């Protein structure tokens, strides 16, 4: 059977190289891997700026490894006393452009070929990332050049998230979405780690390569995605159905599917999901190929094969979208402040070199990988996405304070490693859960009645709101730090941490209504279960 998919898949089919076992599982795993690779490269290309800051402006008075002042010259225009304000301008240009682009990218993604949309964004991101690094080789010292490049990079980077989430959401049902996306979402931290290590490898010798190399990597992965990314099952002639339980995702399952705790008392036994491989047809209805709701899909309007794209206001009316969006605003504010300023903080507090500071900062992302995975897995078992977020946020605020106090005492390397990993676990766990499983859940809410085109818009709204917070955090950090001289730097870092603690608390408060609703659902379910057992 001829495969109607990307050029690379069609070529493999022409050669006779087709999956020798369950086709759907092969394509699911391949899509999961390739989208993981795509978004890893997105974050890999964003990270270098936080590492290179320590090279663009060198503090020759405090850096132990730079005792030779001849080798301690900063890069103009970042050599003045206002360098932190200029760094804040770079971060702000990128992040506000990213946030603005995110709101539009979801609408564009719904109305275009998803693979073309993603690939174009990756190639453009590679170009902008490399262009920033070429400023080193072209000897550019104009701040406007770097700000403009960062702003354009922010817009094109916004293409990635709605596209990859929609791809994964179209291949996996709801039941174990938290587990799958929690594991898959480690691409954020993996990209940050790789970006830090690659940038740190070149930063002291030729900081331009810290941008050029990641730019080449994301462009190369984009080319791979053009030839081999399968954005939805219908491209390879697969129809996915769920004839019963809405939380099942495994196709042709051999045993019963786990029911989340909050739904256990209300769901009855039903048939598991099945897969049907269909012969070549001219077209397949979009609704028939989407396993998102875990139930039969009926488009809202526009005919069975052309469901109408949801409006911005329509997406906001979906229950939970506003609460989770505002929670992500503050959660991402905290996460991205660390993303852009953690290497600088480590260098100021511990007097490490730029390379060592960059390497140390990766431990925050290591903790984030574990936090995102466990948050997704636990929320699958309990059915409480908001509860998982609230618990981690409640623990996160005290952890921020402890980290602030401990780093003032110049801790040992092992202590610093443990603190950074624990902080990343609590900070990135809720952020990862909301941007993946929660966005996909809300984008396939039952109120949409199977409108498969809503996922990109809902994802863009939630992550776009979070991205505004991601822009505000580093901006405020730069403003706070710019008010301090070298002798008041420790006190200003304290103020930055107080800002992050307040943001963490606000993120928690926005989820209280959903959190209380989940708790009430569990209590009601347990009472019903006890009454049933008493009757029997």
C-alpha cells in the first residue's frame, strides 16, 4: 500500500521498507522521538545567550580564573555599567516577541500544513541563532543589531510549541497522556542542558560559535522533520477509534486500562481502543483520525471533514483555560528567570568561570526532567492535574528561600548540586505539566464536541500567556540587578528571589478553584464507592 505521508516516508515505502510489526505503534514512537528532537533543538538554540552573558561582560575583579586583565576585556556595547540593563533588553526583545508570536502561531498552525509550518520555523530559528553569533565574526558592537536579531528569533521560535503538541496529541489518547507527555516534555530540559554544554564549550575562545553551532543543529533537525515527520495518523492511512472508555490510549490492549481515581466511581467497563488500517482513499475525515477525546468525534461545524477552527474567545470559554493560563504566567516567570539568569547568579555567588557556571546551571534542568516526568505520571494515576501543580508550587516557594540562604554561605559543590536539582524539580514540574498534558486535555475538552482543530489554539493561548510571564521575569530581574553596585549585588539577588517566591504563590492561588473541584470529586467518588461496597 502506498504511504501518503512525508517525502522520506514515501521513499522508504517505495523501497519496501515498512514496519514489520504494529504499524501504529511504530509511527507513534517515531513521531514521539522526532517531535522530541525538534523541540530539544528549539531550546538548545535559546540557551546560549544565558551562557554568553558572562563573556560579553566580564567581572575582572571577582572572577578567579581571569586574573590577567589583558584577557578580561568585555564586548562592546556590554562593557559599560549599564550592561545588565542591556542584557535585560535582549531577553525582553526575544521573550515578548515570542509571547506575541505564540498567540498568532496557533491560529496559523490550524490553517496550514503543520509539517511545513514547523520546518519553516526551525530553519528561520537556525538562521537567527547563527546570525547573533556572526556578530562576533563581523565585529558588530551595535546593541540594535543584537536586539533586532533577538526579536525576530522570538517570533520564529513561537512556531515550535503549538506544532509539536498538536502532532503528539493527534497520536496519543487521554488516559496516559500525563505519563507520555511528562516523559516527552523532558525535551525542554534536555535542550537547555545540551545548549548550555555546547555554548560553554566555545564561550571562552570564540563566543560566536556558541550560537552558530546550535543554529546549524536546529536547521538540520528541521530538514529531517521535513522528510520524515508524520503529523497525524491519516497521513499513513491509519484510523484510530476508541469505542468506550475515554482515558484509554493503548491500541489493541491486552488488559484493562487504568482509570484515574477521580473517574473510577463513574466509569463502567467498556471495550478497549482498536486500530483499523484502511486502504487508499481520496481523503479521510479529520475527525475519524483523531484519538484526542477518547470517544467518537463529531465536528462542531463545517461538515464532517472540515471542522471549523475555534475562535480565540471560544477557546477562552473552555473551563480551566484561564486558570491554567494565569498559573503558567507565574510558573514560567520563575522558570525563565532561572533559564536566563541562573549562570550569572552562580558566577556572582560562587565566583566560578563562565564555563563552570554554565555547566552547573544544567543541574536545574536535570531536576526539571525528573519533576516533569513524575508530575505527569502521578496526575495520570490520580486524575488531578491541578492538585499535582498546587503541591509542587506549595513546596517550591520554601525551596526558593532555602536556596537563597544556602548559596549565601558559599556551599560545597555537592550541596550546590543537590539544591539546584531539587529547585529544578519543583519549579519545572508544574510548568511542564501545564504546557503538555493540561494543554492537550483542555484542547480536547468535551465541550468542543470533537473539534480537532482546537488543540493548536488552546495550546497557543496557554503557552502564549505563560510566555508573557517568561518575558516579564528576566526583565524584572535585570531591572532589579541594575540598581545595585557590586557591593549591593547580594542584596539585589535577594530581591530577585523574593519576586520569584511571590510569583510561585500567585501561581498556586490561580489554581485553587480547580484544585478544590478535584478534591471534591475524589471525596464524592470515595463516598460512592463505599456506598456501593456496603450494598453488595
